[in-house]
């Protein structure tokens, strides 16, 4: 049985949802939201299944190149970061991290970037 859930979105995001709906040919917004939430859930389940020692790559794109909280995050996980690369584009920055360490620590870093309000994109490719 389906439940109706109300969501408040900024007008710019509503316009983007409409563009995505048309571009991806979803019949309505509900289908788009369902597919998006299922994809997010699948991604998080994959991360949650990591155990033991993990090797991988974390990529993150965020706003504001010198945003203090993002810089703080970068340093907070120095114990699992083998190599870090930063590149500044015109409107965003990209961080690439080669990681190795306990799965719980890698998950903690992934979710810290995922939660950060300035982060636009986060992906983790890892194996344990």
C-alpha cells in the first residue's frame, strides 16, 4: 500500500525535478522520487555492507573552495587517507581520496561528506 508524503522544495529544485522528469521520461514526479530514493537506498546498503579493512576511492564535489567545514572534514580523516587530490573548477571543487582503513572509519567519512550541506556529490568505490 502506498502512502502519500508531502515534501517542501525550493523553487529552483522543483524546476530541476520537472526537467529530470521529462529528460528521464518518468510519467510523474512520484515515479522520479521513488526511483531516486531506491537508488539512494541501494547506494547506502552497499556502503553499509563494508566490513573489515577497506580499500577504495571517495570522490566529493562541493561548493566554496575554502569552506572551513569542508577543510576540517578533509583533515578529520587523515588516518585513512593515503592520497588526496583537490581541484577547483569555476563554481565547485572536487576532492578525490584514496582510502585504506577500517570499514567503520571509511563509512564515517562517506556519511560525513554526504551530510555536509555544501556537498553536491559523493561516491565511494570500495571493497573489503
